[in-house]
C-alpha cells in the first residue's frame, strides 16, 4: 500500500530529505504500486583505481582448471575476494584502450596516457587533459537535460590523495576541463544534504554553545524526532514496505553517525562526536612520498564515502558518482617504504610489472605484497556492492540491481600498459546487464575490443541514446554480448 502522503512527507522532512518546497523522490520508500512502469531511476557508479593488476598473475581459469568460459570462470588469487560474488560480476578479457593508440597528442607521462582516455576515450586536448567529457559527466548532463532531475547532477570524490587533487585527470566536463575530485567526506556529504529543511522541533541550544556545537545539535539524530510518526505509520504497512522503511532509516542513521565521527587508534573503531578531519590537511607527512602510514584516515574516508554513495543514490539526490580509491596506505597491506629495494609503494607497483621494468616480478615477497594490495581493493569493492544491495527497491529488487557499477583503472597493469584492461562490471541487471559472466573478445590487428564500446553500453544502460562515444574512428557501437 502507499504511504499516507502527509506522514511520508513529514518523515522525509525530518530526515532532511525535503527541501524548501521541493519533495525529492526517495525511491525505496514507495510501495510496489507507487511507481509507474520503469520509473525507478538507474544510477551509475564509477569505482576507479589507478594501478591495474600485474598481468602475469591476472589469469582466469575454469573452476576445475583449464580455460575459462563465459559462465565457468574463477578470479585469480590476486583478486580472490571477488570469487564469493562472481555470479554478480562481469569480467573481461581483451578489452583495450584502443583510442590511446590513435591519439596524435603525446601524454606528458605514462599515467596521463591512460588517465586522459580512461573515461573520455578521445584525443587529448594537451599532454595532460582529455579532449572531451568523461562518461560520468556526459551521462550526468544528458539525464539532467533539459531540466535537472536530481539535486546534484554528479558527485566526484577521491578516498586518498597526495595533496595534488588537480593531478587526477580522469574526470572532465569537456575538452581540457578537468573537474577536481573532492577528498573530503564532509564536503561530499554537504553537497548532497545541505540546504534541506531541518527538524521541525530542533533540539535545545544552550547559551554559550559555539556555532559548531549548535549545528551539531541541530543535525544530531534527526530520526529520533519522528519516531512517533514512524511508529504510527508502520503498523498500517505490509511487511515489504516495513522492510523498506527500516532499511532506509538504518542507512540514514548509519550515515549520520559515521559522517560526524573519527577513528581511534589503529582499529578504525568509530567514536561518536569526533569531527571528521579534512584529509587535504593531514595527508602529507613531510617525507615527500605521499604515504604517511596513518591508515586510519584512509579507512575512515572510504567508509564514510561509501555510505554517502549509498544514501545519495537511495534518496535520489544524485544518479552519477565517480569514486576514486587512490592508493591504500602501505600499512594497510603490509608494506613499508624501502621494502624489497623499492623507494615507495608506487615504485613497488611498477617493479612488479610483467615486462622488462618489472625487476621484482620474480621476488615472492614483493609479489605477495602487491597481491595484498589488490585483495584489499577487492574487499572495498565488495563492501561498496554490499551497501547498495542492502537497500530494497519498490519492485522487490535492490538498489544494486538498478545501479551500474564500473570498476575502472587508468592503466591495465603495473607497467603502464593500457591493453587488456582488468575492468569489472557489477549490478545493473535492471539496466540490461546480465552478471555472472566472463566475456572474452578477439584481438584484431593487435587490438582487443575498444573500451569506447563499453562506455557506449553503459550510457545506453542509463537511458542515454547514443551509438558512439569518444573517438568515433575506433568506436564501433555498444560492446558485443554485454547487455541482453
């Protein structure tokens, strides 16, 4: 049954999900009968990392050994955490950044070579910037035209940075127009949730409270102020609607708690009431290598940002997010500067490449270390998917079913190569993507399937009608066999 309009609006207002005079749709709050056919929005999350995977250890096999097939495949040990959910994923072999091979403008360095083509897939504007919009921005502009459908067209964030946010070139509004990725969870939270009507009965403010204390009291546990209304509505709902309300209340309360907390010690345990520090002010340790060794900030940022994505999508405040992982601190995966003769983690990653630059590819300790790095990234990916899966939708599916999640990277493997991308898709079953498959493409003229084609398929899954994206000389349309 549909929620009574007055109570639903009061509930949304108290949670800060109704702006002044504007009711924003919160899809998971509506009953199955509350939607017109196909009206549940699609979302897209670009889950981005930078280092690729060492090619010599990234080999797929069938469950019983032998060559992997489309439906019988196992992720290699370097990405073993993904095997628990491989029926929810689509993996690729021979997916290449073919657009890089025809770009007449040389990149300023090997990372910009892939960074500028990763999501834009067209000729560079110059040695450091893409010559067109990245796909996230293209989709955000398309679905919010001719009028906005979400409060924030797109969200761009990075879990970790060495202080040079502008050096991450993956997100562009157009040719040469780089959009910085925010490393501050609170900033991203405020972009989504600031400006909404607060509780109708704000908590008492004491004389002498600082502005920060006053703001904290006004924002603290807003759900508690509407428990009476919530309890009055709940008995009138069916079990499915009760579950939706419970899930939504839990998600928002959890986000509320985590966005206002810090960490204690090395355990990452959250302590209510502590402020979330700005990572741009604490990321550098003066050593010049950008890896301060304080892993607690990285864990806290990822945790908060993942829940911001969950709540932002669930409340339909945005439908497009680019979340860059950065590089987890070495202390999170058992590495210290100088280990195995490497100067820092970045150096170790490149020295474990399959090619001639991989001077440590035969060192068991070095290879074990980078394997731990990749497995940690996989755990983060699984965590993000679990958060999306927790939110039920009105059609009995989950938020993940209505979200296309793309794990992209600026390079394919540790030696800067951009062919045979180790990209992965998850979710999006309601956008036509059939999970649980390993898609292998032929190589023609030395090239695999152009990743432009994958970007076309993603855009089409989001309802954006186009047949080519990026450099049209290499793009041949949507990726074969991807959507059903």
